[in-house]
């Protein structure tokens, strides 16, 4: 109560000391929550077991804090003195609720001593099962992420070798273009050769026909120019020549 009254008494004076131009929002902004730089250090893990205690509830640090000043019996004397002070000044009055509280504390101590080990073992078992399940989930997630990393590295390796594939495809396309070009050249050569052969064959045919026509024309004209008397004389001349040739052949034998 005294603290609240003191704060209420100081609050108007503090507000009056502020400049009149400042509003409530400005006062709120001028007092940030984080007064120091935020650190990104890792948070230490929580302890798996609790600290040491004496008599079930009193921490060991309390005795260690009073030991250099009061010795070993200092904390016990402090507790005993405070208890006697409360009782003598009637700050705490012993009544029927005190007996009920002592009975409840005794029952709690008995339950803890009797069933605390079994309950702790059961709780530890549940914790171990849950930790094992979480560990399995973590391991499966880690394995999946590891596989994803390996697949990503493989894909990066494939991407690094992609230019070789592009070069090969580019060479294949160039070879296909060259093949098509040569096939077209061969087609053009074949077609031109066929036409030239056709022209040559046509010229040979025309020349042969001309020669045949010339021969036939000459023969017909020669036959027309030879009379029957000339034909008889040529036949007689041929017969006489054959006889002379036969006689010369017999004389030579």
C-alpha cells in the first residue's frame, strides 16, 4: 500500500515536469522496453534435474549465502528466531488451522516418502517415451532434410554439367544441319546429272537418227542413180574379180 501511495504521489509531479507539447504517446515512445542491444547468443539448455535443497523445500544456495557470515547454524538460528518472533508478537497465532496445516504437511511428507519414488519413475518413463518420440521425429526430419540436401547437391552438380549437355546438343544440331545440307547438295547434283544425262541422251538419239536418215538417203539416191545396165556390168565385174582371186589363191597353194 505504501508503495502504491508513493507512486500515486510521484506520478502527477513527473507528468507536470514534462513539456506541454508532449502527449501520452510521446511519453510512451520515449521509454523503450529494450534499453540494451539485443544479443543473438544461444539460449542455454534447461537443467534436467532440479537444484539441491535441504529439508525438501529450502534451496542449498540460501545456506551457502549465509555460511560465510553466520556459519553452519546461522540459517537454522535465523529460521528459529523468526518463528519465535512471530509467535511472541502474535503475528502468527496458533489455532485449529495450524493443526490442520501440520496434519496436511505430514500427509504430504508421508505420500512423498511412500509414493514419490514410484511416481518419479513413472514420470521419468513418460518423459523418456516422449523424448524418444520427439527424438524419432527429429531423426526422421533430419534424415529427410539430409536427403533433400543431397538431392539439392545432385541437382547443383547436374546444373554445373548442363553446359556440356548444351554443347553436345549444339553439336548434334550442327551435325544435323550439315547432314541436311549435304543431302540437299546430293539431291541437287542427282537432279542436275539426270537432266544433263537426258540432254546427252537426247543429243545422241538425234545424231543417230540423223546419221540413219543420212545413210538411208544416200543409199536411196545411189540406188536411184544406178541403172539396170550399170548394175549388170558391176555384177559381171564382181564375178570376174572373184574368179581372178580364186585362180590366184589356187596358184599360191
